[in-house]
C-alpha cells in the first residue's frame, strides 16, 4: 500500500489533483455549511451549470476556461441573489431558471463548434488530467483568497446564517455578506469543476455539511468537522480512483462522501439513543 502511494505521488498530475482538490474541498465545506443552513445548498448545482456554459464558450473561442468562467459565474451568482430577492421568484425557481438556461447555451455552443469531444466530457464529469500548471497556480491563489476572506468575515457570516433579520437590526450589512458568500461560492465552484465536473461539484458543498450535522451541534464544530470530512473524502476518492482505475475521480469522491455520511448517521443515531 505504501509503495502504491509513493508511486501515485510520483506523477505530477496526481500531486496537482491532491493539492488543488484538497483546497477546493476545504473551501466548499466551509461555504457549504452556511449554504445548507440558509436552505440555499443547490446554488452550487446552478452555478456549476453556468460554469459549464462559460467553459463551452471558452472552448469555442480557444480561450483559457478558468479565465472566462470565473467572472461569468460570479456575475451569475450575484444575479441569482437579486432574482431570489424578488418576491415573485423563489430561490429554487431562480436556480432552476439560470442553471437550465446556461446548460442549454453550453450544449448549443458545443454542438455548433467543437462537438461532443473529450474536453466536453471532462467539463461534465471532471478529470484529474484536465488541470494545467497555469490552472494549478490560479486555483491555489484563488483558494487561499477564499479561505482568507472566510476567516476574516467568519463572525458576520455566522450572524447572517443563523438570523439574518436580527443581524440586519444590529447593523450588519446582510446584503453585502450574502453577496460575499455567493461570490466565494462561485469561485470555488469553477475551481472544482476541472476535477469534479459540472454534474458532481455540488456534492462537495452539500455532503460534508450534512454529514457533519449528523453528529455535531455547534456552528464552529460543524464547520471544522465538515472541513476535515471533505478533505479526507477527496483524498480517499482520488486514491481509490487511481488504485482501482475507476475514472472519473469525481465519482469516487462522491461515493467516499456517501460512505462517510452513512457512518456519521449511524454514530449520530447511537449518540441520540444513549442520551
């Protein structure tokens, strides 16, 4: 087993996958707790579809996918917040509206230009081979940026997550911090799409938060636990994908998260029974 790990880490693409994947998994878990508690967890799914559309356009233009996708998805996240704030359109309807439109645009652009090739498959399901050295550098910088902003504004995010009305009454600019969460989520989604794919990236936001909540009860403990779970499952999933030769790696990461959620559910049930 040790030899297999050494062999695995000897490949540059595996090192990149572990490094970038772990940072993205960490960012996703931290943001995911707030999104799940605010009943806005499916924003990841919606924004990933926007990212797919943007990457499809980038591929048609022979442009750098991340450079094109990041600003587009950030704008979509802000637009999503504005639409959701409209009493006539609820949050889930707004997500469905934007995600399906973006997916349709992506499929149309691909059909009219490059066709359904390997790059499109990688965008949909992810690939640890899809990350270039430039992607890794950009991903590292942006991931650290997301983590720093989350830590700096942790108390504000905590306030608007649990009681936005009270937070507004105490002078917290809830709109600003909701926008911050949306923007950080958008950046994290785009960074994770290269490895997890548009169809699987939202699992990094939803699974660790829900799993942690099976056992933990305080906001801080849920966040810390979710972060550990997310990184461990990412490493386990990528390792399983390499050892068992089961591409794409994103699917293995999702299954690792599912196993962890089952274990935590059992532990949580036992703890509740013993009380």
